[in-house]
C-alpha cells in the first residue's frame, strides 16, 4: 500500500536499451525491443497508480549519443 505522501521512483529502462543495442546493434529488432520495454514501463506505472501510488516519478534515460 502507498501513503498519500509516498513518492515512487521508477527507472527509465536504460539497461533494456543497452542490452538491445549490444545484442542486435542499431536495427529494427532493437527498435521493437525498446518499444516493447517502453510499453512495459507504461504498464508498470499504471499498475502502481491503480495500486494507490499518487506520486510517481520516472527517471528518464540519459543521452547515449
């Protein structure tokens, strides 16, 4: 359960991106993998909010280029 003043921090998935690029390079497969990771991240945030989290912070991915 979450208290009204809890802040939930969620990492933005940098490991998913690094793993995808190291596995398949820059390719359509990488794009699909990263897109799926983004969709999964969104689903996780929805689950947290549904479970009562009122303040969710997503730590974005830093510039890798």
